[in-house]
């Protein structure tokens, strides 16, 4: 049984829509480069998006709704998930950091703060914090 089978179809739909939004960001310059492709492939795997569905989404990401989280709490949780995936692969290079900054903006963080938030997120993951500590530290990072 897949992990996502434990959740409702709405959960899988949100994952799919979240994935499609990330593909839109990657395609914003008209192409998906090798680094973006690797990121997308890893994300599809982590979100349990099939190869067929992944290809369909890459072909037409506009077909899917963008559902950015309304609640700040949900934005932090999505940021944590994306940052953790990048951190686990130990490949947070400059290109991947640029993608993460674009994703942070897509999640609703302001363009002026996105870079600082992403850097703080990666720093926190390097420390091995759990999601609750992560959310608390990002929420109050300017103290």
C-alpha cells in the first residue's frame, strides 16, 4: 500500500496540483533544464506522482489549478517538505536554491523575503530540526 493511499483523494489532488504549480515555475522561462528536471523527478517520486501523470502534467501544467496555501501554517509546511527533499539529496546548489526561492514566492512568501526564508530553511534542516521547530524558527526568524 502506498503512503498516499492512507489519505483522501483530496490529499492526492492537492499533491498533484502542488506538483503542477512547481512544474509551472520550472517552465516559466520556457524550458526545463537538467537541474530542474532532476528536481521535478525527485518531487514526483516523493509525492507519489506516477510517470504517466508526471508526463501529462509537464505537457500541460496549466490544466491543473494553482492552490497556494491560504494559511501561513500550510505555507510553512509545504516549504518544509520541499526544503527537506532538497536537503535529503544533498544537492542544494545555486540552481536549486534559485528554484526554491521561486517556489517560496509561489507559496506566497514575499519576493523581498524569499531568499532569506529559503536560506534559513536550509540552515534549520542542516541542524536536523523537526517540523514544529522549523515552523517556529521561520515564523520568528526576525527576532
